[in-house]
C-alpha cells in the first residue's frame, strides 16, 4: 500500500513547478526506500496555469515522466481537480494488485502563485487565455465571466441560509475549529487563534462568504508511493470507497445545497461516525458544512446545528480536519486533496507530531473537485 | 437538429436581447445550455423557443470587483422552468431570493442581465 509520502507547501516557491515536484517525489521515494528506477507506475493531474503559468502541457503525464526519468508500465492522468488525490490511491492499488506495476508514484500539485499573480483562479483562466474553454457552451455562458469557485460556493451558502436558516456564525465556527486544530501543525500558515467575530469581521469576498472562510492558493506538491512491498509505513487498507461525477451546471441541480458527496459516500457505504477522524474537503467553510450533511453526519439542513453542538477539534468527539485542513495550510495549485490525504496517512502512521490523535485505526476522507463541484470521492483508509 | 442550427437560433435571439431555450418534444424537459440531445432523455427531437424573459431570483451574491466595482451575480429561475446564471442590475433596489426579474441579453458577448421586474 502507501510506502512513502511527502508534501511541501510555500506561499510562493521561487523556482519551477517541475523542480519542486521532483524534490517532493524524491522525498516520498526516499521514505519508501526506493529510487526513481524502481518506479514503474505514475499517476498525476493538471490544472491550467499551475505548471509555471502554462495553460496546457501537451501529454502532461508524459512530461512529468520525462522530467523524472521514469518509463512507466502504468500511466494515469486524473482530471477531478481537488478530488483527484483520493481517486489516485485505489487506482494505484488496483494497478499494483493486478500486476500492472510494482511501485506507483502518485503526484499532484503545482504553483498557485503563478495563477494568483494574473488575478484569476484556474477556473477563470479563460480571462487570460482565450484558448481555454470551460464548458461546451461558453459562447452562450461566459458573457458575464463571474462564475468561479468563490461565487459558486457563495451562492450555495446563500441558498443554504435561505432554505435552512443557516447562519454566518455557524459557518464561521468551522473555520474556528479548524484553526484550533492547526495551531500545532508545523505546516500551517497562520499561528494565531481565531474567533467567530474575527472570521465575520474579515472582508466579504462574495456575500455571504468572508475572506477567512476561504482557502488561500499556494504553491506545493504532494507525492504518495503505492507499492507491492512496504518496508517503512503501516500497511493501510481501503476500507470503503465511492466516487460520483455530476456533470450538470450547479444551477441545473434541484438545488445548490447538495454535492456529489451525497452519492459517493452512499456508494462507499461506511458510517463516518465509525472513523477515528474525518478529513473533509475544505475549499470554503460551506464546503465542509455541505459534506457534513452529504456524508451523513447530519441531516440535510442540519449542518449548522451540527457544528454548534459537536466538538470537531482534534480533542473533540468527532475530529474533522485534524491538521487544520487547507484553510490553514493553504491550497496547493487550487486542489486540497493532497493536504487531506497527507494528514490521513500521518494520523494512521502516528506521524502527525503534536496534533496526533491516539490510536487512529481508520480515517474517513471526502474530496470535492471540478469546475462546478462536479466530482466527489469518498475514501476510508484503515490500518 | 444540428448544433449550428441551435447556435444560429441562440445568436439571433441574443442579438434581439431575448433569452432562447430548448424544449424536448419527447419528455418536455426545458433547458438553456445548448445541446443537440436532450440531457434528460437523449432525444434529438428538440424545439427551439424564446423565453418571455420573466423569472425570479433563485440565488444572488454580491462582491466588489477590481475593475467593475460592485457586482451582483446569481441564478434566475425562469418562468418556463429552466435556470440560468446572470448578472443583476439592481438600481438601488436590493434584490432578494424570489424577487421578480426580467432577463435580457446585451452586447457582443451576450451577457445576460436581470433587472427588477417593476423597472
């Protein structure tokens, strides 16, 4: 299973994305006791602009292999945005189990700073490169250019407030709890504690969302090695798995207050309360709140009350995002999946340092990704 | 129906400031984002129509953009039953969910704008 891993994050990395990627890959392989020559499988992902500002890398997986000097027997390029990281692991396990490869290097990330410097997000890259098309019907859709992850989640938060009466304070409590979890995480960007008042006094980025409810795009990579033989880490197993891909524009759904996590978690069929902790995708506070409902921790519409009545800090009854999540580490290359997965692997191996929980036997992860919250992957890892 | 025919219908509608949509003659699904196939039942029997432009705010957010000041943006539930994303012109009247709006297309980029119905 996972024989090595690594993650490096910086607000702005002064070098090429390829360079940082190679460093992270080597660190993960070193942990596994492997070298590049041992790698015969490669899985990666890509978003516009995150590799040194390039809109597109032609045959991107091949370019990554070329840079690293890997000639894989198994090669995969996943396109689920923030959910890609979690989807890589069972695919790599299957590749190893079926004899397609012995050591699969899963690598994801890039430089968010390159995109940030252009004043856009990866989902607004068509503003800086007219060759980018975000939908099959951009010509009739992109007149306004104002659809992006911030406005999309803002509209979801507004609908949640309208339909269920969810209050800003309830969403802010998610940011506060995650900050408590991050205080002892050496990878966290923000050392100071947070209060609900401080979250709600931060600038509004799109009503009703505030700045401290949103991730900050950073530079970084994560690498995970899935191997037939594992010399270093605990042997992890996939206890449950499910994915769901909803192609609709969010406005075409019955309402904005559901995500495909509803379906991926149902497919996984694992009661999240049985896990020792959860890592839920946290691009925004509302993202966590929606998943709390969709994975079954609370009934639809009750997520706000859930966060008021449940201690989700790492010392609480149901720890969520035990390292503080990407709300506190920053979001590498506009994808939080690597942050969630690294924290889960650390917790399951007793490697989480000062924020290690005791006796972690299983971790429930859920990743959300895609241009319009299209993809969800539910993964339960156990030891 | 070919995609080009649908595009011509949409272009012509937008040039007149109207909102086009498609109606499936098999399952009666109405949808705005173009396709040569009904995205509910897969039928190619589609009818090109024009919306009356009337609808209600389904969701709305406001934010400050560097280049264009305060922006209102969101989703309108059209009376015909489909939804679309658009910008809002509020003219000082604070739109809310369920406020009545009239949607029209403007400019060469076919930007969709909704303004309070009373105006």
